[in-house]
């Protein structure tokens, strides 16, 4: 996950809402310094902070996490790859078998 890119998307939406870093930080209950670090990618943001940012900025959390310019296919592939990183070899083999089975079934009906 590229926290710098996420921070830049947050910055873009903040500016679109005519909010300063101070105003946004106050609305979500964090310090201005923390907000600055989020926007520059110098800190990882927590899930509760991400959710609050999305609420205040009136966007989906996906809009903050994923680049809208990426095709949805590449975003999904990236998300799947991120989910697979922590799997054991045994889990990966099972997931692969499931993917093959589902893909075969989809080919018959789509």
C-alpha cells in the first residue's frame, strides 16, 4: 500500500472541500501534525481515521485508498495480491484451486 499516494488523494479531496489541514484535523479529532504526516505519507493512517476522513470529505474509503485512474481490473488484482501476501503455501494452494473451480463454472454460464 502506497501511503504517499493515499495522502495525496486525501489532500486533493481536502482542497476540493476548501478545508485547511487544521480544519480537517479538527473535524476528525487528530492533530494538525498528524494530518500533515498522513498527507505526506510519513505515517500510516488507522482504519478509524480513514473512515472519519471519508465521512468528512464525503467520499468512499475506496476513493482514498485506490487511484481512480487505475482500471478497476488492476485495482482488483492489486487488492487480491495484497490479500495473498500473508497466506501460507497450503492456503495459497487451496485458494488457487477455488479460483480454478470458480473460473471454470463462470465460463460455462457467462
